[in-house]
C-alpha cells in the first residue's frame, strides 16, 4: 500500500490531468483526504447494502442504522458530506443485491437498505448495476428510483418583452427536481424564430446550469430526533417580473428531434393586477424595486431556483432552424387580470446526458 503522501501525489496528478472529465475516489479519507479540497467526487461501490449481524448499512450513516465504516459516515466524519454540490457521486450497487435492489422500493428489505434514503442523502448521480438487464422496463419501482437519481431540470417560467427593437432582456426560471446538480458546463443557447418559423439568430448565454441546485435537499437526522419526511424544501424569492417590464410566460415542455427545449409560451399577468403574484409561488410578490431583487453571490448552491442573467446583444445568423416554437397567443387584458398565479409546467427531462 502506498503511503498517504504518495497517494496524495497520485490524486494531484489525476486532478491536474483532467480538467473536464469528472473524477471520483473510493473513500473520503483515501490518501489522507487528499481529495477533500479538489473537484473529485466519491465512488461508493457497495451502494445501499446491509451486512453483518446485526445487519448494518454500508452507505447510510450511524444515525440511520449504518455501520461506523459506512460511506456517508466516513463523509460526515471528515466534514465533506456536501461535496456533491460540485463533484459527482457514483459507484456500484453491491453485487449481491444488483438483481433485486428496487424490489422493495422505496424502503428496502433484507440486504437492501432504505434505497430512497441512500439516493437522497448521497445525492447519487450514477451507479454500475450489471443486474439491470433483468429489470422489467415497465416496473414502476425501478422507474421511480432511476428518475430520482441525478439532475432533473425543468424550465418553469420564461421572461421576455412583448415587443422589442434592438436590445431585449429575457430570462428563464429553471428548477432542479432531482437530487444532484448537472456537473458539466454546457452552454445554454437561445434561438429566435422569424414569422416563417425559421431560427434566424442564436445567442450563447452565460447561464451556468451547474448552479441550479435541487429544490429539495434531504437533511441528515440528528440523534434523538425523528426523521419525519427527511426533505427540506428551499423556496427562494421569485425573480422580479413586472418591475422589469417583462411578461411572465409559462412554458410547455417538449423537445425537438435534436433534444433542444421547445418553449410554447402563454401570456400571464405582466402588470394588470399588481396586488397578486405574477409568478407561480403562492403568496410571494415580485418586487418592482431594483434594490430588492434576488442576487447571486458567485458561490454555487446559494440559490436553489435561479433566475438566469439577462442576455443582451447581437446574435449569429442561422440559415436553418433546429428549434420549434409556436407564435405567442395574446390574451385580453381582462382575462390576464384573473390569472395572477401561474402554475409550474409539467417537467420533462433535459437533453440526454
């Protein structure tokens, strides 16, 4: 076995060599904790298994029936349990349970620990499971478990002017309904259609999908206190809409054949009824005061629902379209006034990973 010093040099060499591809290491304390301050996640290769007599989990912490050497207990002991906010959490379902890991979803049974708790507390993005070919494609329990893993990005609102000449300000509200962020710096591009439906301009935005943290984050239970539902909902203040002179539109979620998000929009109340919310958060009001709007501090995880920064400027020409968007349908001002609350649209997966 190499010494911690030798292991730390190996970890540093890998981290220096891979600037894009995500890396993972087996244990938080591996190489003396050399990965603690690096963009390196953890690889739990005995995921959600229970062993020993009496049986104890090797993923969940002691407070949830786990062993002293469980993956999450090790992370808690080193103070790196929130590493998932910037580094991926992967690994392998323990081979003994690969064929039946989701049979008793969500709570688990026998050698399978509480599967939902394992996914939510470890913030699992991916796992090796060589027994997955034996699962029925129509099994709802398998579908629920897989759906919960990783990121689930949903565009709930779009903000854009009704008329614009020259420069325009637009924005999108994106929610993450999964358990982990999207870890790669993919560029978000906006497209503009002409009257014929062709994309004539596109803009690459500075929006960073990696900053869209999960709406709900499950907390580790405190010894002596029950873990009722286990999940905390984070509701930040909604983005200002009426104060910016922007219309709030509710997207429908579809994708074209290339995987680009189609946003079919419908007008909501821009300023017809300032006494009611213009955004889909009951009881919360967008502010018209520019000094009382949501801000970002530059640190990931500060906002769980984030308003994208405005995009201004000239785009690049396109001779063919790869997005599809139907023309806006105007609603009468009288009808708008009765639609103060906009419900979030049904979610759809973002483009394939």
